[in-house]
C-alpha cells in the first residue's frame, strides 16, 4: 500500500479514537452542549477566545464571510449563553465579543478530551519517540499553515 493510502487509513483510525475520547468527556462532564454545537460554532468560540474580545468586523475578516453570517452565528452562541457582547468604549457602534463562563467551560472540556486523546495516542512511545513524533507533527502543521 502506498504511503498516502496508509496515512489516510491511520488518520481515519485516529479520528475515530479521538471522537471516542471526546464522547467519554461528554459523559463524564455531563456536557452534551459541547456536542450539540456545529463545527462552525466551535470555530467561532475558539476564535473569540484566542482574539480576546474581537468585534463582529474582526470575525468577518478572520473567517472571510459576510457580516450577516457572523451575526447569525454569534447570535446563536449568545442565545445559548456561550458568548456575550459588550459595547466598545472607543466606538459606540462596535461591540466586542467574549466567552461566557459556560463557553469557557465548554472549551476546557474539549481541551481535556484532546489532552486525554494525546496521552492515549502516545502512551506506547518512549521519551525519544515522543520527541520525534512531536517534531514531525510540528513540521507537518507548519507546512499545512503556509
């Protein structure tokens, strides 16, 4: 089997295992909310968290979508009490977006699930192999992000 076909096979196996790890955290944390979000809504939660108080316009620029799309997604997150908006003190026409405690907790649960999966995935590796694996992942990610 050629390398790319094997990689696809292994990625599929890893994806299934990661979904299983995330389900485990859903059950443990009794946080079905995390799994009732769309992938787009999760992306928005991550962006709002990373950008630390972005405006609607900044999200439009980041995701390269129309303002109405951002408004719709953000309003859904606000209705679910995951995000709140606060009027800008510099420009009263603008609103900054922040994660609520519920939004922060959902991302924390997601991160614990990812961490558990990373531990599960690397438990068969010794210290040197973990270092090599990390270096390879870093190389792959930097290539993908270019």
